[in-house]
C-alpha cells in the first residue's frame, strides 16, 4: 500500500528526515516511536503534504501512485488521512458542515452520489455513538474552544466518517487522560480491517497497549534506527530512548526499516 | 426641478440654501483634511456631473434584480421617489410612507422637525451638498407603539441610459442626491433594508444621506447593501439619533463602487440607549473603500457594539476610522469596537484607526484592530480533509464574514447579499492563484 524509499525532508533550512525507508502493507498497523525532535511528526506531515515540509529526496508510492506529486487535498480524497497533533481551531466553520463538504468531496472523486443533509446526519450519528462523542460537538465551530481531549476525539471522529485507506495518527495520545485514550483507541480498533492501514506516531508506549501494532520503528535523528515487533515498544519503555543511541552511532542510515 | 423647488415650503428652501452656503464655503474635501487623508475625491471634484433627471428605462430591471418578496418596496431612481416601481400594496398598520417632496409640501408630521436636523452638516461636506439639492426621497414614519413586521426595502437606483462617450447604450455620467428619513416613534419597531444599485460598468456619482430617529424604547434595524457599479462613486451618510432605551442597528454590506465612502454616525442621546454598528466589505481590483464611523455616547448607561470586517484583494485600498466619543455625562458607558481585515494580496492596503475620546471616568471601552492574511495552517487543515484550495479559502472567508452576515435578519436579503458576496469572491480567486509561502513550521 505504501512504499517509502530514502525519504528526505527539509523544514525551512534544516534537514529533518535523512532517508526514511518504510513499507506498509494493507491491514497493517505500524508504530513510529522516537524522542522529541527525531522527525516523527515531520514524517507524518510530509505524508499529508504540508506545504512547509520540503521533500528533497526519495520517493513515496501509495497504491501505485507517486504520493509526493499530489496536493494535500488529492491525497485526502484518495484515502490518506492524518489526525493532527495540533488540530487547528477554525472559528465560524461549523464542524458538521465542514465534514459533510469533506466527505462529499471524497465521494465525488469516487464517483459516488453526494450525501444530502439527512443521509449525512444518519451516518454521523452512528459514528458518534461508536466514539462516545457528544452530538453538540457537531454544531460547534471546528475545534474552537474544544479541550485537548475533545480535539483529539474530533480527529478520530473525522477519520471514522471519512473512512480512509491509510490513516496517519500524529501523537493522537498526547494530552489524553486514560479514559479518553481508551475511547480513541477503541475508535481506531473498530476501524481496523484487512484493507486499511495505520501509521501511529507516538512518543510513549502507553497508546500501543490499546492499539496493538504489527511493527514498531524507532526514529532518531531523521532515520529509522530500529525496527521490530510489538516487543520493541516494551523494550523502549524499559530502557528509554537513550538505548537507541548506540545504534545511531553505528551509522544507522543503513539499518533502516524492514525491507 | 426648478418649479418644484419653488413649490417647496419656506423651511425647506431655507435649509437648502443654508446647506448650499455651507458647501460653497468648504467645497470638496481634500486629503489635507484629517478625515479625508487616505481618500482622494478629486475624481469626483474634478469631473462634470450633470444632475440626473428622473427615471430611465433600465431602472425597472435593476430593481427587479434585487426585489425582496413580501417587503414594502420603495424605489428611488436618481434621487426621485419612483411610485411606479414601488410596491405599497400591503402597508402594515402604524406605518406611514411619503415621498419627501409630497411630505414636505403637505406638512407631514415629523418631516420638518427632523429632516436635516439629525446631525450637523458642518462636518460632512457631502451631506451639505446633498442637502443643497434636497428635492425628493422617502420618509418612513412609524407611529408610537407600532411593531412593523413586514420589512421595508428601499431600492436606490442610479444611472442613465442616455448615450455616453463610451457607449451609445447609456452610461452618461450623472449625479444623484438620494435622501431617506426614518422616524420611529416611542416603543415602535421597524426593519429597513436599502440596496444601492446602478447601471453596471458605468460611472456616476451617488451622494446619499439617510437620517434615522429612534424614539424612546424604539427599535430600528437598518441593513445597507452597497452594490453600485464598479465605476461609480458612492458616498453615503447614515446618521442616527437614538433616544432613551432606544435600540439602533446598522449592518452594512459593501461590494461595489470605484470609491466608496461611508460616514456612519450614531448619537446615543438618551439614557440606556443601545446600538450595533456592523459591516463587512469586499474590496478588490483597484477599489477604495472608506468607512468612517462615529459614536457619540452622550448620556449614561448606553452600550455600543461595533464589528467591522474587510476582505481586501488585488490592489484595493481600505480605510477604517472608528471614532468613539464618551462625553463627561456618559458614565457607565459600555463601548466595544472591533475592526479586522484580511489581506488576500500583497498589493492591498488598509489604514485602520480607532479614535477614542473619553471624558467620563466610569466607563468600559474596548477596541481591537487586527490585519492579517488567511491562516495557512487552517487552509492546510481543510485541504488535508479533502477540500481543494479554492473551497478551503471560500470556507474560511465565509467564516470570517459570517459574524457580520449573521446579523442580517431578513432571510431573502441575506441570501441575496451572500450570493453577491461569494460570486465576487470567486471571480477574485479566479484572477489569482491565492498561494502564499508557507509560514508556520512549528511543532515538528
């Protein structure tokens, strides 16, 4: 589904990603872990197509297409979804109205009929129930005045409605208490399917107790320095990120990810 | 119109002559005057503007284009009340309407008392010019205690179909001086909309004066939709006087004219009066849109709420000057002013100037001015959910203007105003790519 080869990304004049290799197959959940400043969020934003993140080398193939050649909205309509680390507050834009426009943009691209207000509400109510999201959230402006937990839940709610093929969760666990974390994780788990893949970016192992990944990758200084199964996350939890440093010093450029 | 002028009552002739003397002594304002520093009206002052002579064929179609179903319709064509285009078939109880010419001649109650008396023309040269030509217009009188639910729609049409140098089909440059007087008696309520429209793509000079008297505990909501021809010069003085516990709302929506100047002045003259003065304008191309607001808190316990928002594209210019005077006697004043502008292009400019003059000591006055660009992070967020850049931009602009558009309580008018607004925005976005360099790279 996703084939990332030697991806290099610059932000302003700083090299952040120095050659990421990652292969994600349909139905897999990959966790990307790493200390602050390792490039985790940069990787997520580059996949979503943030204009401030300049790709200076490498390639990303998504379902046979060159992802890097697509605008952010084309990527979204093609099934790539990123749950933001910092969801943006947009005063005056109604959450439901926006989500309906986004869903219909995607349906239009897929050659499906656009949903009218009633069909949309029926769909949305069903999703709200699964995620324990309060209906009032629909009628508010997008993220405006939402608590940290509400913002993250709203992201997962958007994901549930848009039903992406590849979902990238950028530190969705940060700032969530245990109950909210469980709700978010349940929402993600309910969406796991053989056709859908997830890239879960997180600093802490905690989220992975609830969203159990198939693979864990550790990012340090813009490269993947270790890859393994679920147990790698536990090892990290125990030993801390300092533990990855020897690998880094050994010239981790080639260590890379699971090929 | 000489014969009609002669038929006018002596008091009206006297007010005209006094205004003419006033204008003759000050003339057209120049940019040396503080109030006109950023707005150069020499294209108006230096051109020759024959006074428009009554109706013209296109006026009917222009009126039809902005008709609000179910409203009482009053049409002013080139400053003259046009009975034939107006619709007074359903005249609600408590509402009296006259053309100013007939009303003045027949000594209709209130006209002599208020016409030209709501504000001082000494500080408004264009209002003096209007008054010196005062001949016709409309008077809307709401009797004491009347609650008028039917909206009143004044359509102010300007232009000419006499051949011009540019076109045989019409557009000879003309000047008109439309005049409106609204007097709401004690405890009455009324909702008035006015649409300024003219022959598209032609030059004319429309110089309007609207006077509003809000009686004790009365409510007047005034909506102004300014959609003049792109070549027109539009000057309007909207001046209101609010008595004790009266409520006045002015909501202005502006998209037209080559040069627009609005002077909106509200005097809170009675204790406990309240006013709202909101506006949103869209300046594109080489348009100049100037709004000068003035709020006179003359008495205690009055409140005022002001939100002005501008969207500027192309090489447009805008001016916002918001003056608030809190007089010595006006204790417990609560005044709030917000002025925001979005610059969609690097070539657009705005001069924003809040001007607070506070003489009382127990008051609450806040003002805020912000000029910015579209939030790139918000644009990216919307795009990352699947909206293309133009859709995302439209959504953000709609949200920006929404706070002011929501004040429009006549649904049919709101539809018209929004449709006009967003059609123009789309034309504007077609002309530029809308791309800005990314600015925000925090939090990686």
